[in-house]
C-alpha cells in the first residue's frame, strides 16, 4: 500500500512538473512547438496589439477568463463562420465566440479597445502544433481560406487587416514584396489572380440559428444571402443544409449552414 501511495504521489508530481513546463512563444518569427505537442505547459506570449481590430492565432488554448485577464473585459473575439459573394465583393461573416475562448491555432479576429502596445498572454494549458485553418466556398464557387501564421510569412498575394485601416476588420490585398505576416497573426488566401473586396459582417453570439429552429422539414421557403439576393425559391426547409456552407436568411432570420 505504501509503495502504491508513493507511485501515485510521484505520478502527481510528474503531472505538476509537466503542467509547469515553461514555454515562451515568439510573436515575431514564431516558435516551433512540435516537441511540446499535446503537453501541458506554462505558456507566455508577448504580442503587440493595435487599438481596434487585430488578428490572432495562438498555438495554445485560452479561456474567456484568461483573455479578460490579459486584455480586459472590453475585448471582442470573433471567428469566421461563412462567406457570401456578389461580383467581386465577398462578405466575411464573423461571429462572436469569446465565451468559447481561444482554440489552439484557430484563426480569429480580436477587437482591442485599449491603448496600443505589447500585451502579455499567459495560460497554463495544452499546446498544439497542428494548424486549424478554416475554408469556405462562396455561392459563386470562389474558395477562401483563413489561416494563422505559425511563423513569419511572406504576405504578397494574401489579405490581411492593416494597422492603418483596422476600425472595422477590413481585409486588404497585400501587393508589397516586403510585407510580412508575423507569427500569431492571421491572413486570408484566395487562389488565382483575381482581386476581391473583403467586407466584414459582425454577428452576435446568438444572432445565428439553424434552419431546424425556424421551420419544419417540409415547409416551403425562400432563402436569401446576407446581401439580400434570393438564392433558392420554393424549396423545402430540409434542403437548406445542402447549400454551400455559410450564412443565409430565412423568414427574416439568419441561419448557419455548416
């Protein structure tokens, strides 16, 4: 029994040591975290934030409380949940997800209302090396991917939020050979040479629902995109989920098709 107790105590100490393993993340060139993958670490990252909208993708998870502790209660966190296209304009539908916290390596936009400067992110949490990019295809067939930069990344040909124009999370095409996305920032890529205007649409946490919440399966409905264009006429509600993933409007309410 005494031997068993000692083994349990040693196991507990080992877990504690693992949880306390220090890891500092570079938010400039990036830090390779593959050897820490899946481990609990005492992680810190000093990240510069501008007043207004920023992008963020960390190789570790943070709870809502940890985000508030680092940045204050007024910060907003949103994730991309769908896209809609009309001509060369693509609407990026971002939804409030702060209550969910930050998922490791997932790309987000983050609104910081405070004074610009370097902020310390800290969490005793699990580290992950695998990226969690999100990809959507517009109703016109254009594929768009939002991804986090694990390392300093050449920015030419990508879209990002510029510090000089970050009041509404507009993603701008980068055509400068010397432009980079530093680690822990996010960018959007679209295949091909055609240029698009990317316009953000901010949705509240409870603003989007599912088709099952507002219509019975056999109800005949019309479906619109967020720009007001009708994309389906006199279809069964059960057929809505076969549409391309994104945000639609049915009976005046926004629904999410995954």
